[in-house]
C-alpha cells in the first residue's frame, strides 16, 4: 500500500488517542498500517519527528476555527477549538507548553492568535503583545492539563472528583473542624460542582478582560 507522512501521522494519532503516548511505537504503527516497521523510516526518521507530525495534524483541526469578524471572536474560537482538540486527543495536552510547535498548521494558528491579540485594546507595543500571548498561553496550558488530568484520574480510579472528596470525608472533616482553614472550609462545604466548559469560558473571558484593560460586557 502507498504510504505517506500524513497516513503515518493519522495512524499514530489513532493509537495515541486509544493508548496514550506511552503506548506508541513504530512496531504498533506499522501493524496498524499493515506494513513492516522498517518502511516507516523512509518517511519519519525518529520519534521526535513523528510527534511533530502528530501535533501539526491536531493544529490543522484547530486552524479550522478560522478568522472571525473581530479580534475577540477570533481568539474565543481558536482557544475553544484548542480545548476541543485537547479533549479529543488527550496526549496533545501533554505536549503543550514544551518545545515550540513550528509546523505549518501550528504556525498558522500562532499567526491567527497573535494577529488577533495585536488588535486588542491595551496591546500597543510588541512587548505588550509578548506578555499578552504569554498570559493567554499560560492559562490555556494550565487549564487543559488540569482538565485532562482530572478526566484521566476519574477513568483510572472509577471515581469522579466528588466521590474522591467524599472518600476523604472523615480526614477532611477533622482538619476543617480545627478552624485553621476557614476559606477552604467554605469552598468544600458551600462550593458547587462547576461545569468544566462554562468555567473554562469564564476564566478565558477574565484573561482577555485583563489583557485589554477594558472589561467586556
């Protein structure tokens, strides 16, 4: 069968989606494609190059968010599309915030994001754009890694966050009854179970409001 870098990346993504990056190997990808392992080395020289191809394929999905009528709408679309991609391909979150992603689709998403942010009120100089991008990316990486980690933990333990907290009930009750942690006690006793997508959107809006210096109504 004819091979291509795109076919190899697609097979690798299917395996990583199912088994994580730890379950990825040349042998397994070759089996998925029905070829001998050595054939893959004609197209991909090492694991690092393979990961770059996989990452850029995911950025191609994110790039479908496209341009919108205003800078804010464009940023919201790109960032929410990135969250969708990270939840569909959990391994992608593991690779965010590490070395720069410089594939063509990653660069296209980076250009769209930077160009939109450069149009925001309060972002006037290149230094302000650098800081704004840093703040947005820090939020994005942290939020996605946390959400993916919570999903993995729930799957591996068979319990969600509420059940995990309940299992710690006796210990937590003793600690909170000391009175030394009143604000933590309020969060535990009165805090609601927040919807992940709504919370992500609200926090993203807060970040954008802070960057612009002009709260969005």
